[in-house]
């Protein structure tokens, strides 16, 4: 499994960004795809996940209402739409994948940096 995250950058507080994660290397019909982030000096935290088949989603409470996860099956790409960004959203955002029936996200992309200025 290869995952390539992109779309990060510098944005002002209150702005929006859309991250993309291009997936390749296999079919993902039996996978969950997720977004995680790691802020400077902090541990990596879960943001949201989506089941590739069916599109059911799960969000960490902190991001409900501001972030939206989605995927495009035809493009094998997952997205994270981030709105109303805050300086504390500054982090490296990673995409990841885990097979259904497993508990660990075993495949990771390289991360994309999001910087939110105040």
C-alpha cells in the first residue's frame, strides 16, 4: 500500500484547506482510511476515518462540524476538508490505512504540513 498526502500549506485562521491522499498498490474495498495529525511537541492523534466501501465515517469529537472526510473511489483518493481553521490545527497531517478486521493502521503516507497563522 502506498499513500501520498498533499494539500498542506499556510492559511490564516478562519480559512480552509483540503488535503488529499492518493492511494495505490492494491484495491481498498476492504479497508478503512484515516487521517491523523501530529502537532509540534504532541503525540499523534486521530482525526477521522472512512470505510472505503460504503463511506461510513467516524470523527474524533474535536473535529466534528469543522472537518469532513470523503473519498473518490474512481480516483482512489481520500480527502479531508478543513474549515474554520485555528492556529492549534497547525500540525503534520498523515493519511493511513487499515484492513477491515484489524485494529492497527499499518500503512502511512509521508505527511503534509498545515500551518495556521493567527
